[in-house]
DNA sequence: TTGTAGGCGTTATCAA
DNA sequence: TTGATAACGCCTACAA
C-alpha cells in the first residue's frame, strides 16, 4: 500500500505537491506533474479512505434527503435503511437532513429543494420525472452536490447514481410466477397505481410481455387506484362485480390493503389468486390470512442503506461509485420466506 | 461527536490515560479510572472508526480463510464475495490467506488450521461439525482470534459470528413453493447430499414439515448423492425408473446437474417438476432449458462479503458485531429473476 | 511553483 | 501511575 508520502519521497518532491497533482489543484510544473503521475500509476497508488475520512471530519458534510414517504408504508423500510446507515456514519461527522413529504407534487419537491440549496453536500431523492425537478437536480450537480436518485430514476438528469429496481423485470417476474401458480386458465384483473408513474407502467409492460405468450392468460380489466386504499377498495369491488370471470388479481402498486378488503367484502378470497408488490405490514397481514399468495419484493431496506453508503463513500472516503445504477433484484416472497 | 482528547481535557488527564481506561490496559488509579468512565458515559463517547483504521495500519492484520470450495461451485460466489470485499479492504492494510480445499475432511481442516496458527488475527471458516474442529476453533478464540463461521455454523464452539442461512426455513420455503406450483397430486422423489450434513438434514426436515400438512403430497423415495454429480446421475436414474409415479424431483444439495441429466436421459423432463437449491451455472443452464422450475437461493455472494465485512469492522474499525447470527433470507428464484 | 507544518482521532512508546 | 510525543494517511493554510 503506497502513500502520498512515499510517492513524494520517490519523486523528490513534497507531500503538498503530490496532493496538488492528485486533486488537480493546479500550480504544478508540467514536468513534476508528469513525474508524479507516472509514479502514481507505476506504484498503483490508491488513497487510504481512513485518512480521507479523518480529514473530512473538518467539513461536517450534510446529506439532504427528499422522499415522499408520508402515507406510503413502502418507504418505511427504505427510511429505516437510511436511518440505520446514517447512525453508523454519524461518528464520521456525516449528518442528514431528512424531508419526508406526502404525495407526489412537483411544487412541494421544488420547495424542499430550494430549502436545501446551499446547505447540503449530497442529495438523496425520490424524484418526480418533471423537467422542473430534472433541472433542479442538474443545478445541484453543477454546484458540486453528489446526487443519488432512489427507487425512481431520473436518467434524463446528470445525477451520479440510481439505487432501485428494474421495474420491467419486476412485472416479468410476476407474470412468470403467476403462470407457475395458476392452474389452467387465468382471467386477470389489474389494479395499478397510476399510469402517470413510470415504474408502474414498466411493471405492467413486463407483466403483459410475459402473459401474452400464453393464450390461456387474459387480462380482463385494468383500473387505477392512485395508490389510495379507499379508491383501491372501490375500484376493485366494482371490477370484480362487473367481471365475475376474474380469477386472478394483480396489484401493481400501493392500495393492496384496500383491494384485499374489497375481495373479502365480496367473499371472493377462495376464488382469487392475488399477486402484489412489496411486503408492507398490511400486505403481510393479508399473506398470513392466505388472501395474497405471493409478492414481488424490491429490497427496500437495502435500497435506503445503499443510497447512504454511496453518499458516505463519496463524501467521507472520497470514493466515487463504481457504477451509476445500483439495481436490487426482484425477489419472490411467499409467506414462508418473508 | 466526542473525542478522546475532549474527554481527556474535561477530566484533566492526558489522552494516554483515557486510552488506557477505554482499552482496559490497566495502570490507572481507580479514582481517575472512574472519573474517565463517568465522563465517557455522560458524553456518550464513541470511538471514531477512521482513527482506529489509521492506527490499525501499523499492525497489518491478517484474515485466514478456510473453505472446502474446490469442486463445489456453490462456493464460487461466496469466494467472489470474499475477494471483492478483501480487495476493498486491502488499502486499510487488511490481508487474507485463502485456503480453498477439496471436500470435507476433518484431517484436512485440522492441517490447514495448524498452518494458520499464530499467523492470523481473524478466521473465516466453513467448519465440519467435529469435536476436533470445534476444539481448534475455541483455541483460536482463546488466543484472541476473531472467528466467523460461514454457511455452516458451529454453535457448540465459541465462534464470534455465524454468517449463513436458516436451513430449516429453506426447506419449508421449498415445500410451500412446491405446493403452489404443483397441480393436483405430487409424488416426490428426493435427492439429498448427505444425511451426515446438518444443513441437508435441516432442509429435509423443513420440507417434510410443510409437505406433510398436505395429504396430496407424498414423499416416495429419498436417496443420497454425496454431492457428487455422477453418483447423483445414477441414483436419480434408478429412482425414477423404480418409481415411475414420481412427478416431482426435489434436489436438496449439490449434484443438481447429474440429477437433471438423468431426467433428460430418461426423457422425463416434461413429466417432472424439479426444484433445487442455489444458482450455480449448470443449474442456471437447466433453468434456461426449463428443466428446473425454481430454486431456493441463499445469497452466496453476500455471505462472503458479509463475513469479510464483520472481520474488517472488528479488526480495523474496532467495532464488535451487533449480533452473533447474520442470517440471509432464503429467496425464491425462477428464470426471470435470477 | 513548491515546501512546511498542523490537525483530523487513535494507538503505542518512552520518559517521568 | 501518568504525560508527552510520534505515527498512521490525507488535506489545507501559509510561508517561501
């Protein structure tokens, strides 16, 4: 393990000069610069994160976090992952400014972002795909803030990293699983959050892609519940009543509890195979009651943890992420392996 | 964030004294000791891992690793996880001595352990549950070595940590999944590694527990293949020929490829639902050919990574593990979410 | 353009 | 029994 001091000694210059070369601070003669650079390459110099971390204590870096988690239990685990990681990193002087807001509103997000401006060194955000937000993200990036998009990407922006899942694959997996667990023919009713949400559309796309291969599987109806349980309850009830042939219910986003309650209200639980996403407490409850057969799980805790880890490594250890997309696998959860 | 220096100043003693108290090096008057201890408690002092890491560079800690990985592709991913993590920690001065051996032999394990004695500060081991090995593990622990058991526990020993899965639950999950994907009745043939291996016995136990709830599911035959593909091929062939009523094949350990080849040789692939463990390349191949329906996955990469992480945090950051068992979930993998 | 020196927090050695 | 000091690797302000 080579250190700056060693490089300096071997090049016959001071540590300061080597540091200037490494961190591109300028004010180094081209010759000495090249000398140092060659030595660095030759000895495969790598900065020691512990040294950096210690040195970084003087900055007290701050991470701004913006997540529309209020009223959406999926994010509870994401936030738990964030907070656990934050606690671990606190000792290094890394602090967080956590903003959990309710629902998806460009206006609200912009407001929080304005508040965070100038106060943070990194930003973790579950962004709306709105040009105004994209724009703000780019502004943060330009001002040197490290930006991680969480659970929903904004790849039109210049964010450094995305942590989340492959939504298309989530739908495909659900579709394949459904074909495994369904005896004979399936008439599928779909309840989705909103076709305005990219992730929901992609899941549906993946699901359809896999389902359409099988002539015994038909999608009978698709309704949107806006991720709201009451709306979900009404829409599901209506759907099942209008289409008594439905024997599979696929719930693509939130509102799982409302949909299940509708099934129970109609006493249809024994005639329906229900598939959903995520293991929020109410969903687990419905799995325990054998109402929901299986769900697709997107590692929410690890998503939160990973986002914080990336920020920590960048800000404190001076390590840039090795890849820009950190994708969690879509797992299949049944009651037994929750 | 309080530092040793601050504690020292507030107590009117030197940093050296505070360090002596914290690390219980003795040679401190009881009064000053209590003074310091109270201050530490009051200010909730927590050591800064970066400081420790920097200081630890002087020791150049070494991790011994002993895994019977040769000829067992399951461990390829475990080792990949170990090596990736080791690479990351190299810069901190942490080095590894990796011993990958072939097969499970107490003698061979003892030999390696003897070789490692005195050379290592931590040990990661996939141990045989033999009193001789347990004894050696305890010797290492007593001499101050941090010991992590990997993928197979030795909880009769005083090892610090176990990283692995819950085998009983793996079997239960497989059993539950099987009941979901099987139409009507199932006559199950089971190929297991060896009843001498605790993990295999536990998987079988969990599987039976779940299967026995359902009168339509019967276990027809159980054979052991000693984790060997050729043996697996022969035993499976024989089993299927002797029991033409078998319509489900459950492979509890290695030898998946051999078993599948037997099925193919008998041209039985369309009449059998096959379930197995782990996603080794040959198993994935069989999944792509639609011979194997699903497998239970035990996060091998993460197991290796986690074991190294625990060692790193202990040796370099001076952080003791928060729990003694680090259990990975049993995941269900189908072709789509591999 | 380059070098020096001090500090981040912890540990270890030596002197008192 | 205690204190002073240097070292781990990096960064930065200031001096040359």
